C-alpha cells in the first residue's frame, strides 16, 4: 500500500496526468488550437486585434494614420459586439478632429453610420427579438421600437450621399435604415430611393417559430443538420458554430410538440467549433453519425481537427476521429460522403483550403469496411491544391458511380468523373472541359447536384461569392439598375444527357446577386420540382442582403418568392436544412444565422411552411443491405398521373447541398396525384432496381434493399400549440 501511495505521489510531483479518453483528447486539441489562434495576426481574433490597435494608436507622431487606425478599431469593436464604444470612438473622431482629406472624412462618417445601424440592430433585433426581426422587406413587427440608432444612421448616410449620390453602399444601407423606422419608401429622399425587388409571385407566408420552439440559439456562423438521430422516426436538429468557444446543440424531438436540448446529455456540447456539419453512417450500424469540419476561412490559424462523432445508439456520441484514421489538421468547411468504390461502405472526400504559402490538399478517405479509413486522394486523382469552398457528389453520367464536383475560390471549378472498379482502387478523371464547364472567372461557394427538371439527369448549381466583396455596394448598384457584373450570382448548369452541361442561368431567371454561403434545396409546394434557399452575406458588417427562396417553375425557370414567403432574413446565413418538422406533409426550412464574429452573432431561424397549394407527397426512407445502410447514392423514381398526364420525379439519396444537411429520408411532392403509379429504387452496389406499384400518397414508407414489400410507418402531426413546458422541455408554438 505504501508503495502505491508513494508512486501516486511521485506521479503528481512529476506532473503526470491520467490518460484522456477520445472525447477528452479532442476537447484538448480544440482548446490548444483556440489558444494558438488568439493572436493579432488572426483576422478572426478581434480581442487580440484590439489590443494591437490600442498599442499602435498610442504610438506618438502617427499623424493622419491614427484616424485609419481608429476606423479599424471601431470595426473591431463591432466585431466584439461593443457597439456603444464603437459609436463613441467614431463620434469623437468626427466631431473633435479636423479632417482635411475629403475621402477620409467620408470614411469616418460612414463608419459611424454603420456603428449606429449596428447599435439599433442589437437593441431591437437581438435584445428584443421577434419573429419578424430583420425579415426583408422590413415591416410589421420588424420595425424597430427604439428607432434612435437607425435615425442617427439615416442622418449620417444622408450627409455622405449629399456630396456623393453614387455611393451605392450608403444608398443601400440608408434604405434599409428607413425600413427599420417604418419610413420606407415614403420618407426616403426621392433621389436616394432604391426600389426593393420584392417580385411578383404570391406565396403563402412562412412563420418563423424558432424563438417559441426554443431553437433560436444565438451564435456565430455554423452548420445545420435535420434528421432522425435516435431512429424513432421524428426529425431532430443538430447545430454547430465556427467558434471554438461555442458548443454544438442537439435538439431532440420529444414527439409531443416540444424539443429538448440534449447537447450536454449526449456529449455533443463538449465539442466546439465546426462551420459545417453533416450526417453519415460510417460503420453501417443504422445510427446516423456526425462529421464536423473545422477551420474554414482561417488559413494558417485554421489547422483545426475535423471530428467524426459516432452515434452510440443510446443518445450519446463518442469522438472516433483518431481511431478511425480521419484525424488531420487542415482548414476546411466542406466534405461529401459517398460510396465511391461501391463496396457497400461510405467513404468521404474533404475539400481543404489551399492558399499561396499554405498548401492544404484535398483528402479522400476510403473505408476499410471495419470502421477505419485509408487516405487515397493522390492515387485516386483528386488531391486538389485549391481553395475549396464546396464539394458535392452525385452520378451525373448515370453509370452507377458517384462523381465529384468541386467549387473553389480560385475562379475555376472541377468536375471529376468516377472511373473506379467495383470494390477496387478509386480513380477519378478531370472531365471539366470535356463536359462543357469552362472556368467561371469568379469565386463560388455552395454547390450541389440535383435534377431540377426531372429528366433523369443530374444538373449542377454553384453559388457565386466574394469574401471581401462590398456586397452592399453591389446590392445598391443592382437595385438602381447599374450592376453589370456576374459576381455573386447563381450559376445553373443543365445536364443535356448527351455528355455536356449547358449554362442556363439567364434562361432560368437566375440573374440577380445572392452571394450565397449556406444553401440547400427542397420542394416547398410539393409539385415535384425542387426549389432552393440561399443563405447570404460575408464577414463585412455592411453586407446586409436578404437570404432568398427560389421557386421552381415546372423545371423551366425559377422565381424569387422571398418577399411574399417572408423568409428573407438580412442576417448572415449559413447551414440550411429543408425538412418536415411538424409532419404536415410540407417541408419547413431551418437556417443557421450569424456572421463570422461574436459581434455579428444571431438567433437561428425555423420557417414553418403554411402548406402551399394543398399538393400531395410521399416520404421514402431507404435502408441498404448490400449497399451502404444509409442508402446514400441510391436513386428513386416516382411516377404518377396528374391532369391526365403521366410524369416522373427523380431523386438521388443524399443530404442536399454542400452547406446544410436535409434528412436522408426523401420527401417527394407528387402534385395533385391521387395515386402513385410506381416507385422504382435503384441500388448502386448490385445495380438492381426494385419496383412497387399503386401506392397511395400522403404516407411515410420504408423500403429495405431486396425486400419485396414497402413498410408504411405513422408519425404524429404537430400543431405546436402554446403550452407550459415541463422541466427540460422548450415551448413550441
């Protein structure tokens, strides 16, 4: 006994620590990375930047340079959420300092106006948040109760515009400021008025209910997954944050109209960071696991480890990143899971962010079919040395193998055809030019494959972007009819089925800017044609443009229905998920809101679909037996007759776009059909197709690979009636 006590004491003296489990090891890695990144050289560490600026400002004999430093300090104070201090500093500079240089004085005035605008936003939209807060065009409950911040911003922007009416950034923000006071358009000076593009389409308005559901987590940019994580049939919600100081949340669906945040009980809340998250089933056990990607945008300060979180099937998750062979340290925010060699096990391609002097080559991890992976990007031909912002997988050439599309900030994207041999070496070939995809000459972000016109061929969408682009200025130019560029616009490629993609963006009506970051697709009106939602913005505080919802017009074009749908939040948008959360047969939209800094944090949103057009639907949950258990990559064809005409809807099982995750259960609209003529399911490993005839719509169906029958399952519909929650619950509405 004395020996044991002596050895324990010696261990303490020598500083020995008990061995950490896998979860604790990941937590420690994240803490270490957070400490490393807390430096003024990191643009995403405003507290450290502020200290550096204070030191520089105190240096004597700076002359006019001190004003530029004070402008930077003001913006840094906004990044920290210290709007009142930002206002005080710029007000002091403007009113107590003689500024001879015209452009410098304009810059000071605009910075002060922005600080006041942000002060008004915090006072009203965050501290006194309502369902209509920051919904564009601002009206009703979105109009500020305390108008003082916006009124000061109006005064200052009008001062700027008096001497430069072509300052489109100031004009755009002036018009928004007037909206927040209820003075738009009547009180906006005629020469400065910008007409909002509210569109002509009429749609039943969605209702934002996150606050009443207890889902309105205030956080910076992050990811969203909506799916069933405990196999009870009901959709849960998982969220993350890019900040290493903010935890993940697991909102468990209680099946009674309430959610409970089980972040702590599940173990997920101990894991911080993760600009994007997605579900998978890496070990084919039937429980959905979570993959967290970290470090995006942060460059050399973003060498944060990704996390593979195993679903233990008992409500808890365990970090198996190192154990599985997936531990690496590269800045990223995008990955796609697919069975690239058709061996029945999911693999993962990770798009990393390379920059001059900081190479972070993309990675391809192939499953060893035992819960571990081997990295094979170089031998597979997909070790891309690019600044990747979005990756998506899908079988665009219908040869039964999942291909890759890679969206980058480099002005050129890459289409990789999968030429792998079944269960053998994975091999990709670059067919970008061959398939008619020239270099865009602009950066792109979110991307996905989908069959928007239901011709049986996967089409392709990529969202134009610019991280340093003055978005408000471009929005002002566009609203005044003067924007002639292409930056920030959506690019839509139609798959001709003849070995080519054709750019049909203009033909499809996608001619307006969006600067989308998060984005995803779903069918909000159950007509069988996929619509999509774009979550917009960039890190700049002036980048206030609405998120957008586009309706698919029968596979021919798209119409912006944002204004009438009331889903156009002006807050920075990231992860987007389409899912039917109240089981009424219509897909709702969950959006992760909040910018890159703590001072731009915002509440997440859930827009409830009011049931558009009373169309019919069918939900199909697939389970692979020889194909991967989650059935990712399986194809569904639903054929039905409406108005005397037979047509088909095509879906490939996945979680949707590259930034945000829909349920793997496929929600398929069938219009006014009273009967579904046939459901076909193609399984990628065997190459076999199952067919089921004469199915009634309005059902939830499970189809297992090889099973001769479909299995209906019932889900309770929720009305989210107001009631007093029990302990641990959150109230729904």
